[in-house]
C-alpha cells in the first residue's frame, strides 16, 4: 500500500493508494473512528457500479451504513440538490462523530465535503475518490463547495478529510474522456514541480493508458503528493498554491468561450500548450522542452492544437478570470520542466500569440 502523508497544522491525514483498496476501506477507517455508523454520498453513475463493494467493506468492519445518491453531473452540484441529503442524514440521526464518505468524482467530493463541513457544524469527512481527477486533485486540499447560478464553487468551506482512499481498480469503469481529464492534471503536477516525474510519466504512458493498476498506483501517489506538498505550504491560497493554476487561466477561458464543448482536461491541455509557448517565447524554457511537453500531452490523448475559437473572445474571457489583478493577466509559466513561476508582466500581444498558436 502506498501512503502519502498530508501535514496540515492540526489536521494531518493520509492518502492511501492501492489496487483493491475498496475492500479494505472499512478496516482502515476502523482505525480512525469508533463510530457505529457511517454515511455515504455517491452519484447515480457510481452507485450501481461500486456502492455494494464499499458498503460490504464497511459492514464487515461493523459500520452500519446510510447512503444517499445524487444525480451525476456538474449541473447537479448545487445547494438544492444537497438539501434532500441533509434531510435524509438528519432524519437518520447521524451524530457529530459519524463520518461522512464522499464516494465519487470531484463533484461528489466537493458537495459531500461541504455537507460534512456544515451538517451539525461539522462531522469527520472521508474521501473515496472514483475518478482519476478526484484521486490526484479534487480530493486533496480541503476545498469543498457547490456551484451557484452566478458562478462555479461560489458557496463553500475549507474542510479537510480525515483520510483519502484511492483504489485505481475503480478507474476501469471510467469513460475515456474523464480518464484523460485526470491525466491532464497529472501532467500539470509534474510540470510545475517534478522534472523526473514528468520523464517517468512519459515513459509509463503506455501502461497508464492501458490502466495497469500498478502503474496507476505509482502515478496517483506521486501526483497526489505533489498537490499535497503545494497545499501544505499554502493551505489558504495566498501564494504558491496559484502554481496549480498552470494551464488553467487559458483553459478556463477556452472552456467558457467554447461553452464547455471542451472537457476540463482538454481545455487545460490546450492551456498548458499555450503556457509552454509563452514560456519558450520569453526564453524561460528552450524549444526542445516545449516540444517534449507538447509530445507528452498528445501521447496522453489530449489536444495541443485545433482550436477554432475567436482569439478576441478568449482574451476577453482571460481578462475576466478572477486571477486577474488590476487588469494584468496573471499567468503561471515554466522556467524549466518541473519549475513553475507566476508572472503578471507578460505583454498582451504575446498572450494573444500564444492563443493563436493553438490553431
Ligand atoms: N476541491 C478541489 O480542490 C477541486 C479540484 C479540482 C476539481 N474540483 C471539482 O471537481 C469536479 C470535477 O471532478 P470530476 O472530473 O471527477 O467530475 P465528476 O465528479 O462529474 O465525475 C465525472 C463523471 O464520471 C462518473 N464517474 C465517477 N467515477 C466513476 C467510475 N469509477 N466509473 C464510471 N464513472 C464514474 C461520474 O458519475 C461523472 O459522470 C468539478 O466540479 C471541479 O470543480 C475540485
Ligand atoms: Zn483542473
């Protein structure tokens, strides 16, 4: 079993990664909780595929379970969709000590974390992520919340889990596009912090794409450790945590202007290509490094070109990004593979060129 420690003042926890871990979640959670019961929140895609296995594991460790299922999809990541779950768990008389488990992708993780942060003023929260993106990104860092009609994640709280249990075997049922979304974040993590990890990821890509659980375990543990390391140093996003936005300033603009016809991972892949272009033009990385970056992104099945959006609209959307300070677009760039820097002095003309380079 791979164990990644996360050290956050007052709330340390471990990310566990192992093929088949789902059958051991009950026993592992028993070490952390003497509660009679646990509550599970999952979604309508994950429930029929994997919920029985999780419940069995918990029952075997003498936990009674109460489960709530939310319709799958980002469009349901709202407060109204959470209200029936509050009703159900409060009617079931869950207690302050009852752990609540998020069993799904990032949508379920964010929603359940918010539920766990607020129900009875806060109960223990456990992440059992079922998408690659949730395993390497969304389940780590304690950001929880729901969307509002005025924007994504506008209602939320910081609430750290007491443990994260990632079982790469669950990824065998994940649709290809969602799997690729997770790969984009793995590439991002390596590019901002881990040159050796980037080279290894590239070498392992065939096995990763075949979803070999041993290789995936290694990739998930390394990628999760990078995110945990960044978050540990900057839990409330005052400084270096912004490096996690690598590829995302361009990416969010592409998602918005394309009306989400690109998935998040595809948009971030294009965004990373644009950021690599910008970094190369500023002579922070050489052309060879840029080519390596594009090649790995493409091998992972993600796009680096083919964008047919209006460049002006993309520029406008970037200006509206919440990361813009006093009209300057703030970009995360690379000064080397594995080393990110924040820059807010990139000329608008160069940013335009970077968007154009994605055609
Ligand atoms: N809290 C954070 O720090 C953080 C970071 C990144 C992203 N997020 C959030 O995460 C969300 C995106 O997460 P996501 O990409 O996991 O999306 P998701 O939760 O919508 O999952 C993607 C799809 O895969 C399905 N699914 C999940 N696991 C499956 C499995 N094992 N087999 C088959 N299907 C499965 C889901 O039902 C859904 O249809 C966004 O809402 C985003 O805001 C949060
Ligand atoms: Zn992302």
